[in-house]
C-alpha cells in the first residue's frame, strides 16, 4: 500500500512538472494582466472584412463554396479598384461612434494581400488601385488614436504550395486524386511564406496591438499547429511585438500562453445593452449607424465588404 501511494505521488508530481512547463515565453500573471488591460477596458471596436470576394459579393468563402479555381477567380483581381477608398473618413466616424480599436483583414483565405509584400505578386499594389491600402488604413486609424489589429489567414487557397485539404476549393474524397493534386505542393515552402509575411506585417507598420490568425482545423486531411509551426510562429510574433494580443486559432490550446483571447463564431449575444448603459458601451449610436450607412454606399467594388462591430 505504501509503495502504491509513493508511486501515485510520483506520477502526480511528474504530471504537475510537465503541466507547469507548458509555456512558450516568460510572463508573470501581473505582466499579462497589464498587457491585456486595454483590451479589458476598451471593449468596443470594428472588424473590417475586405478582399477580392467583395466583387462577387457572395461571401468571403465564395471560392471554396463554388469550387472556383485560381483561373476562375482571376477576374476579381483584374477588376479590383476601390476608387472611393477613404480610411480617414472611416477612422473619424469610428472614433465618433465610441470605438477604441479596429481590425482589418490583411489576407483572407483567398490569398490576396491588402498590403505590399515582397513574397508574392498577388497583392493590392499590382491591381488597378496600385498602392498599399493597409498602410493608409493604419495611418488613418492611428491618427484618430485607435489601436490597430491585423487579421491574417493561415490558409491560402491561391498559393501553389498550400496543399489541398478538406477545406480547399479543389478538395476531393478520392485519395488517389488528392495525392495527384498535392504531388508538386510543398507545405514547408508555404510555411516559410506564411512566417515571412507575418514578419512583414509586424515589422513594416509600426506598433500592432492585436493579431488574428485564422484558422486551424486539425484531424484527417486538415491542418494544425505542425503545419503552421505554430510554436515557432508565436515566438516570433512575441519577439517582434512584445505587447501584442493574439487570438486562439493557432492550435496551441495546450499552452498556457499560446493565446490571449478566444474568438468564437456563428452566434450572437442574446441581448444588447439598453438605456443609459448603451450610450456608455457603444458611444454615439447615431454615429455608429452613419458608419454602416457610409460604408454601404461605397462604390460597387467596396460596398459588399463585411463590417462587424466587436463588443468584447
């Protein structure tokens, strides 16, 4: 009985030691609380969903849902020209509505970059608009005192080395056909591309307050932390931007510090604030409504972007 007790105690102590080592970087609870303070306090921001999918205007997953090839999708790149783009106006109205921060899609699953990247030609400077839209957006929102966040898709349906999986537009259940589709694709090359682009985003645009990485789907014919080399990626993120907040889609839930906030989708709150609390939480609601109206009246090339307001 005594030996059994000692053995159980050793196992528990061993387990506790392993558990306590599940951290990626050194940060005390007090330091983390301080780093997250603005996020806890500010609570109201904007999420701007924008990419080539604004042109077909049938959801940002249109390439996936309609099984479109890169050739099918090219017409949206060729015709992308948001001629009424005015982020300064957006930023001023966001501030007037009481927003404290904003996040924008720098690259969604389609692979198109709203920023100037030296690692691809599939980027906004090579469209008719001919310039880095992200830089203007960052400058405009910073000028109004708002914090900024970048959404970046881990997935890339345009990149030639991103392997076809169960979420890919060219997905198939035929294993022989899948092997044929992937025989010339190399995830190690794509992984390097991913890391290089995240480094660009966190190096070329000054202080970045938040990073949304999207998303992991581990399991059969899926992708998880090994595909992204998530541990190495988040270490780089923390080194480049020590104060940054990172969401929970790197498939690093087993790490205590593998994420800062959770990002559920596909549901809404049961009830919005009412009465006096609404004004304090949401700022001036008429300004908020004007933002939605303004953005819905943009040119045809812009008006279908998805604008979401976040109350965290």
